[in-house]
């Protein structure tokens, strides 16, 4: 698979990564099977999808434990990305950015992942009670201690009021400017897909101008852009899409023209090309430092996603994607 680099340290990863969260968190609990997920991770590494993205809160903790079973045997084949800063309770999630906690959490992640170094350690969310510089400084000390190779920040999309003209990622960019003064930002992770392209306006240009890697989260629109979801079919109660405003039966039906457009483009590239692969190829076309991280828990989807690295969209294809209708949600 094509290789791409993350940050000034030029950390090398496969062009398409693997989001491991669905294996143990937020999606269809009844379909989460450990052995099947282990095979999916192995398949990803075999195909060159080396970036494995997880977090201590996924499960919580069980996602890192799962990956550790693979990393114990295949650490040299993988680029390990995990996150710190969020604690998951029974009914709520809270931020914790206290330096002492960050250091303890890193040691715990290293144990669960069965490795002595984390390639990319990301701040999941800034703690409003702790200056972000203090949290970032503690993370930088972990780099100095040899426990972490590079640092990343997960973006928070905050929709500003129309009167102020504030952008979706203004808060994140302010945080990035602050932490950049403490220690270099290696990568930013934020949602980016055909139906959620907002990062293209300000956040991705900020990263591009500074040589910061960009990990595209949810590049398949939580599965919608694969064309495999049926409007009205419903989701399990623990599936986050059951509460997502774009996944009501009405909105899924209203957004079908987006999938139809991806199908048309896929058909021009061959019978085996899928809408999901077109969606991932579109993300890859947004810059050489952009790495989509689609979530998957089955070998078949891992293989399909990896295949998108070989798909080259034409100028006509990209223009057609740009002309697709904007995605609608229940707030529209």
C-alpha cells in the first residue's frame, strides 16, 4: 500500500488506516466478536493498513486490550495510535487533563497494548478545568521519556452562532495554536467525509500549512456512504447512530442522492469498485498528509477499505462529488 507521512517527524503509515472503535464501542454491541476483530486487525496489517487507531475510553479499556493481543506478536508491523483525556462512566463522559492522570493513563495504555512505546498519543478532549498547555506539557514529557513518539489532538467541532460568524473548528484551532507553543503537533484527528466536509474550510488548511498530519475520522459517514444501510431498518439501542440526526429513516432516505452519486462514479472505475471506496478515495485526494481512518470489525470491510488506496479519482470524479447535494440532518 502507498505510504504517507505524519507530522514533522515524518512518521510513515499506510495510506488507509483502521479505526478500531467499532470492535468494542458505540456500534451494534451484539455484532462485536473478539476473534473476528482480531482477524480483521491481522488482515489490515497484512494489507498495509498499519495505522491502528484506538483510545483508552473505548470499552472502556477493552479496545486496547484487544489490540494488545495482536501487537504482542506483530508490533513491528503496526503504527499504534491511542488517546487520553476522557473517562467513560455509566451515563456520562468527563474530561480529565490533569498531568498526573495523563502520565498514569499512558502507563496503563502501554500495559494493555503490550508495547513499550505509543507511536501517536492523542489528546481526546481538553479538560476545561486544566489549561491545555499543562496537559500537553505532560504529554510532551512522555515523549522525552521514550514512551510516546509523537503527539496529536482530536478536534472538537463547535458550531458558532450565525451572528458571530464563528467557524466549526475555531475552538480547535485556538487550542492548536496554544499547544504548538509547548511541543509540536504531529497530527490532528477530525471528521472528514463526502457528507461532512467542513474540515476543508479552515482546519485542514491549518494543518497543511504547518506540515501537520490529518487523520480523517468517520470517512465513510458512520457507514452511510458505503450504501449498505437501509433507511428505516433501525439500529440497536447501544449504537450511536440510533440517536444521530442524520440516521433517522427520513434523513437517510433524503440523503440517498449522495450514495447514488458515489455509485455512479464507482461504476466508471469497474464492477468491483464500491461507493465506500470512492468515498475513501475522495478523502485521500484532499492531500498527501491526509490519512482516512475508517472503522471496521470484519475482514471483508477491512479489505474493501484498503483497496481504496489504489483508486485514483479523476478531475471529473472530483467535480461530480463537489456537485452532490449537501447532507441533511433532522435539524434542517
